[in-house]
C-alpha cells in the first residue's frame, strides 16, 4: 500500500495538449505534446479505440511531441498519453483525454433556417433548423464571437436538427451558423454552413404571436418593430459617424 502511494507521488501524471488546439482541417499539420515533469524513457500516445504511438526519449526535454504532418479523418478522436520513468520501470497514469476534431471539407456544409421573422421581441422562443444531406449527425450551433458552440443537438435520421432558444433577450442578437459531426465519425466535423441573423428587440413580444392577436394588438407589434428599427437607426448613425470621423 505504502509503495503504491509512493509510486504515484514519484510518477506524476502527464498532461496532453494539442497545437493548434482547434480549427484543424484534413491535410493540416497538428502536434500533440505530452508534458512530463520527469525524465522519461518511453512515452506512449493512445488514440481511444485506435492506434498507439510510442517514442523513446532520453533528452532532457519536458515534453514529447507526436506530429501528424497531414491529418486525415482517421486521426480524429480522443487521445491520452503515458510514460515510463528512465531510471526505474515505473509507469505513470494516463493523462486526461484531449479531443482532436478534424474538419473535413468533403462534407457539404449544412443549411440553416430561422423559424421566426428575423426581428423578434424579448421573451420569444426562437426555433432554428439545421440540415445536412440526409444522414444522422450531431449538430452544433455556433454564434458569432463565441469560440465554443452555444448548443448541440442530435438530428433525426433524415439529418435535421431543431434548436430552440427559449425566452430570447437582446444578448441573443447575432449571427448563427451550424456544423455537424456524422454519427459514424463523431470527431470529424463538417465546415460551417450558411448563416442567419437574429435580432431581438428590448421590448417584450406580444403575448400570442398569431395573426389574430397581431391585429388586435397592433400597437404592441409597432412597439416591437420600433425596437428593431431603433437599433437599425442607431447602427446607421454609428456608421455615418465613423465615416465622418475618418
Ligand atoms: C417557450 O417555451 C416554454 C417551454 O416549452 C413554454 O413554457 C413557454 O410558454 C414558451 N413561451 C412562448 C412565448 O411561447
């Protein structure tokens, strides 16, 4: 028991990092770095359910590098690394997993559509549909200015995913795009598809957004439209101001 605890202290767990950490496409060069805090004789890189790569190492370096010169679909997956200490036969635990997602431009980009008008009031539930050419996939919804996807959703077998943004606020205003990862290749991504723009007015939506209520609450609709128009005028003023200032 005591020796086991000692071995764990003496052989710290390595950590694995990916360079570049995202946006890798088929054909790109990518490097996985296994960071060690001890001299290692041998370092292993494991792809979950796939290949094992090994490297002998004796130089005084604190990282072992594994490079794919031309990344292919088969390289996509989850990786962990592990090492053996030089002067003993002790083996470290495996590092935390790192995901290598590879974008394959031979997959057609998905299409996107907004299930409401482009300008809605605060509190509205907005539905966005993303579609590929008819096969099951996990869809990711991306928003301009966010590096991580804002939502992900499984499609139906026909390749359509439905995203709902519940009770939107002006912070949800922006440009949305989607991408997908086929169920058969969970770490291979399609390129980003076309985009839709959503604009959320700061005023609340009408209580029931059906045609009938639109006529009876005409003034409320005007207020909502006014919110978006006001935003548009504001941007226009900013643009004019910018041109006058330069
Ligand atoms: C939005 O969706 C939620 C959950 O389905 C529902 O309770 C709510 O009434 C919806 N709001 C609007 C404005 O449709």
